[in-house]
C-alpha cells in the first residue's frame, strides 16, 4: 500500500531539490555566466516570487484534476526545465529554466500529502503524511550539499543534468505504480480563498514570509560565505553543507514533536535559537569547533521551521488544509525571494560578513509577530464560541 507513497515522496525530493540546489551552486554559476553573486542570487528570487504569486491560484485550480496525470506532468516539466538549465548559455536562458518549474512546485507540494492520504486511507493518514514529509525534508537538508559536491566534481551543469534524469525517471515510475485518484471532498475554488478573510490566517501567512526572509537573507549566500570568509574550497563547502543538512534531520524530529503541542510556540522557540546560530557564524569562521556549533544550531532550527511552518498553516485552516499548505508555500517563497534580494543588497552595501546580523534582525521580527498571534488566538476562539 505504501510503495506508491514512497515513490511520491521520492518525487517530492526531486521537486524540492530543484528549487534549493541552486543555493550551493551560486558561486560557480556566477563565475561561469559572468555575473555578480548578487545578480546570480536573483535566480533564487525569480523562482520564489513565481511560486508566491501563482502558487495558491494554481493549487486551487488543479486540485480538481486527476492526480496521477497531474504529478507525472509536473515531473516531466521539471525534467525539461533542468535540462535547459544544464545547457543555459547565459543568465537570461537560466532565468527561463528557473521560471518553468516554479509554476509546478506549489501544485505538487500542496497536493502530495492529500493524495497520500487518499491512497493509504484515513486510518493510516498520519503515517502517509509523514512519508511524504520525509522526502520533502530530505530535499531541504540533503539536496543542496549533494548538488554542491556534484558541481565541485563535475561542474554545476552536471547537477541540473542529474536532476533532469531523475525527474524523468520518477515520472516513469509514477506512471507505472501510482494509482489513479481524484480527491473526493475538494472544497470549491471560492470557499478555499475565503479562509484568507480571516485576520489570524493572514498573520500566519505573514509569519511564514518573515521566517523565510530571515532564513534566506543569509542562507542564500552561505556557500559564498564559506568560500570567501572561511577560505574553504568547493569540496569542503559541500561537506559543510552536508553537515548542515544532516543535523537538519534532528530539527525535523524536534519540529514534529513540538508543532503538535503548540505551533506558534514551536515557531517562536526555533526562531530564538536560529538568531544565535546566524549571528555566531561569521565570528566563528576561523575556529572549527565554533563554526561547527553555530552551523549546527542554524541547521537544526532551519529544518525544524520548514516543517513547523507547513504544519502551522494546515492546522490553522483544517477545512482546507491543501490550500492552507499552498499559502504557506507562497508565503515561504515570497520570503525566500525577499531574503535573496535583501542579502544581495547587504553584500553590496555592507559586506558579506553582515549577512548573519541582517537575517537575525528579520527573524527577531518574526518572534514578535508570533507573540502577537499567540495572544490573538484565544480572543478569536472566544469570539467564535
């Protein structure tokens, strides 16, 4: 029963890795395409803003379609886009190659969990969602470092070529093994968008924007920080990112435990610890134990906040969980794009060594907002009662 879900989880790994792998490749792409690191960072912004602008609308529209054909089509789209990226001769073609998959990512991510529950049945819903989530988390914690190591060994284009092959291979596996399904209790297009009228829901989306803005103000350029400030070569940067990803599995476990107890408190707690990790990275660049500790704190909290933010929005709108998930994806990607822009400006105006402080400042704003939402939730519950 769970084999098709494992395949869907594996497909999710490829989809999410396509978005995030570029973070570890930015220095090499900038050198090869003869642009600045800040200009290369705009590729991250383009992908993220496209997801943010179109994600909820595309998810609400395509949620009525037969899921097997939909997921296979998304994977084939990713295969073509990654192939174009692998041969892109300039930054313009590369931008097109990043724009195309950005349209398919929110549709896949938001509907995958719902489809897994349809396959497994309501009695196994929790296990099904956990399996989908594992593929997504692995993409966020391992996709970037593996892509960086492949790039260092064979060139950055080879990373996109490998992702293209994987996308087509997984599309074939889904064609063979994924059963056909259409979600039976799909809310109407209008009723899904109605949840946006809720002020508390608007606050939750804004919280995702701030959290991911703070994260990616610094994380977008982490590979460049390790290269230029610590003096690491490409291989060592890749292994550092691998360690960053590995400790993220602990963050995923901790996030899963805390988010079920209190989603907003979990957000606040992990954000507080992330500030410490971000601020300490640059001062610890020339001390291996200190750098390892700061990257560990940052890596654990970042992975936890991916899961916590996703679950937090779904819990806030149980009547339309897939659409709520798409709102988190939109908010997160708006934050990712804004973070990449802010980080690029910080580098140009103040220097690479100030990124951690800039990111920490935005995370502090998210802590304040989480506190406001925690006081607003009981009042709304009282009003509804």
